[in-house]
C-alpha cells in the first residue's frame, strides 16, 4: 500500500492544519495510508509517526499553528541517511513537507535520494523562491493591518510617532504588504535600506501633513531600534514602538489561507500519485510544480521604485 507521510517544519503558519487535512482526505479516498510526522525533521529522524484519520484532522483546520508540531534542524542535510532509514522502516513511500526555505531545502535533499517528495510553501514571510504566495501570509497581513488601523485611531486623537515591527527575518514582504494595505507613511525593508536623512524627511513630511507618523518596519532592518529612537529625538514626537513578535504567526487562518492551503495540498497529492517530486508553488493564481533544481536561489523583491523607500 502506498504510504504518505506529512511533515510540518520551521516556523508555523496559519493554514498548515488545513493542508494536512486536505492531503490526508485526498489520499485516503485513493486508498493510501497517511501518517503524520511529529515535530518536523527532528521527529522524522527519531521515527515519530502517527496514523492520520480524516475525521480527526478536520477539527484542526480552523486553528493556526500545526497540530503535528514543528522544529528546526539546521544540520538535517547531514543526517539524510538516518532519515531515509526511518522512512523505510515505517514503509513510507512518499513525503509531503510544509514549510519555508529551510524546509524546502530539506525536502529537496530527501528527493535527491530517490524518495518522492513534494514541498509546499508555508510561511508568513512569503519569501520562498518560485512561489508568489505562501500559506499563512494573508493571515499575518490581516493581523498587522488591524494593528495599523487601531494605531491610526489613536494617532488621529493624540499625535505620536508609531512604528510597527513585523516578522519576516531578512525579507520585507510582510512589512511591505502591511504598509501598503494600511496606508503607512513608509516601510523599512532589509532589501532597500534608506539613509537617516531620507527617513527623517519622509517622517517630517508626514507629520506636517497629518500631525503624526506611522511606520512599518521588518525585524530584519539593520539597527532598527536605534533608528527609531534617533527618529524620536529628531522629530520631537513621542515614540510608540510595537513589537507583536510571534503573535503574528498565530491566529485562525483567513479564508484565503485556507483556500490556498487546500489548493496546494490537492495539487501536491496529484503530483505524488504521478510519482513526481518538487515544490508546489503558486503562480498566476494556480498551483504549479517546480523541480527542486529549477527553484531560484533567491526570491527577488518586486516593488515599484525599488531604489526608493515606498511612501504609501
């Protein structure tokens, strides 16, 4: 009997549970056995598997996080023989991996040994090369947008310098989307740092226009904390620096993320039944399988006026 194992790795993202349920349901209809891997690649290395049933997995689809739990193992590529041994002992013939860049690299390393593996981008950072969207990104954006809206409510009553720090690691996709959707005065992105003088000019123009300034910054922006403290001193406005941190990774997945997760999982299952490996990316509004070797090494940040900080 073909056996599919489903694994979630790296940072959790809302919608992972939906993808697990959809993959499990689709494969069981075809007569496949489906197993869950507890705690990502770490659980795979110790052979920590559990049998999945559609009725059990459905109840998790409305929740964020991943009921299979996750982990990070930077040295996984050095432990491939151990992972293959565990897969063979459990009779696992196919593997579905949900996660970000590191997880996709781990999936590719396993595929190089001959096992059929499909990786699905699931990260709120939306920085996986070869995919225009990733599971969890929309939910995180909605969280940030709500914070921006609530900031503005109070800023219009009592002017301040407000800075919202987003997650995103060394990429600015999340910060940029929240800034644009929320009409922030500027976004601080790791890919496109700006000078202190330019930032001051943008901020002063915003204060002149509506008596306050609202900035969204990615956590990967160099010297972010000192940058905003300097800005407070130079503008004379009291600073309110908000760092929601990992709260941005949680919460019930949005409709978009649930639909995206289901579509990618179904496409991944279809590819696995055909004996294919690769990453199931999202391009032009549909799922597209990419061979692991064809995935770009780096995702290029596409925005208008790339050399200038976007004034939204």
